[in-house]
């Protein structure tokens, strides 16, 4: 028995399966895709030219600290089509642009950045200190 990861023509991992020698791998392989003889996490990996490659990640720290004065801000470059969600309020970028975040509310804020494929989702914590 061996663990196999299957991926489609776009490099997306579609499934992982423990297979035996009697299994027909072609039956599980998406058209134009392939099979890889190992277990890979689809949140981290994709396939480029039939080789596993780490998916790109937004260049941002996991945690930021600012003053909750409505002026101090963080800026995070985002690819077009990224949805940025903070407490149920969401915006989607139309073009590659910086997300500029500022607040007047002291506390811990969580930003969830959901970019389009092949980018990885990222959660950022912003600690806003009282003035």
C-alpha cells in the first residue's frame, strides 16, 4: 500500500488515497492531471509541470501592532481578487493593491485574507492599542 496524491491540469490537488498495486491509478487521475506517490497537503502544495511546488503566500506578518487612533495603519500588498474579511465586513480587491487597515477600536482584530488560486489563505492578527 502506498499513499497517492492526485492533481488536476491546473495543479490543484483533488484527492489523496491509499492505493494498493491492484488499484487503477488512471481511474482516479483527473484528465490532464497526474498522480504523485506521496501525501501532500492541498493547503500548502500545488503542482507545476507535474512537480510539487509550494503555493504562494501573501507577504505579511502573522501579527501587527498599531495605535487605535484612526491614523496609524498597516499596508499589506494583495493580489487582485483577494477577499479581506474583518469581523464579517469584507472587501474584494479588483487589482493588485495594498490593503490599508486602520482602526479607532482598541483590542485584537483578526483579518482573514482569501486570495484567488493558487495563493494560500492567511489570517492576520492586528493588536490595536488604546490611545
